[in-house]
């Protein structure tokens, strides 16, 4: 007996669902891979902002760390950054550059043609971990994402030495035109970037 299978094209609704699943998996993978780091940046959501898209991130500091004036984290290769669109909690400042700002003991990939976004603590009172640092946002011309990198520098509580870390996080990417490309981002992106991050997730201490 011959069996016949019917294949149906992926609908627009299906492509949207695939994108949401991809973003969720990337966020989960990034969080899992850097769970022992100091300042942990995590993906929160993408929301429409006029004709653009606001990327929302949260950050935390772990129990053996504190955040003091000058500590920071950078999200790399934030495609389509809209100028003057960043928001952050009180006592934090925003800056953007094509290269860096990068902690001295880590070396995450950094495309010099795409802007990075950096959030730096400016408060006079240290934030003692474990603690939530709040929500940090920036607006992009693009509403889709793929796996990118962040790096951070915090301070050890017991001796005041600096701790640098790097992890995986979703960042904006120009429009992906087909569902097969979305699936490729999910498959190759998570596996490739996660494997790379596993080799780089160890903490680096500067004394």
C-alpha cells in the first residue's frame, strides 16, 4: 500500500510563531550558559515602537558580587540602533560605540561596522548582590533577532577585585525573508553560539 503525505506551506501565523520560539530559545540558552557569571544580562521582550522595535533586557548581579560606580555591561552588534532611544534605571548611563566597551579579560566577537550599546553604573552606593538591576532598553529599525553576545564587568564582594564575563543574548538583525532562514537561525545559531559561549563563560578575575 502506498502512503501519500501532504505538505502545507508555512503560513504567516506559523512564521511568527517560529520567530517567537526562536527568540525564546535563544534567551533561555543565553541565560543558562552564563548562570555563574557576575552581571547577567537577559532578554526580556521586543515591542513595537512606532515603525521601529524596542528591545528590552533585564540585568541581575549574583550573590558574591556587587555593582559599583563604573561597572558596566555591553550588548554587541545592535543592528539598526535608533539614536537617543535608550532607557535605563536611575543611576545608570548609556553610551554607544562601533567597538567596545569591552572588559579587559574577555574578547567577545565585535563587528566594527555595527554599533554596540553599553550601560554603566554611575551611582555612589554599591548594589550588593544578589539583586535585580532593572530593565534596560534600546530601539532598533529591525524587529527580528539572532544570537549575539554581551560582556560585563562587576566587583567581588569579599576582596573588591573585578570580574569579567561574557554570554549569549538575542540582538536585532535585518529582516529574514524566508522561513527556512528563520529555522537556520534557530538551529545553527543556538548550537554554534552556545558551543562557543560554553568555552568562554568562565569568570575572569582581575586583581
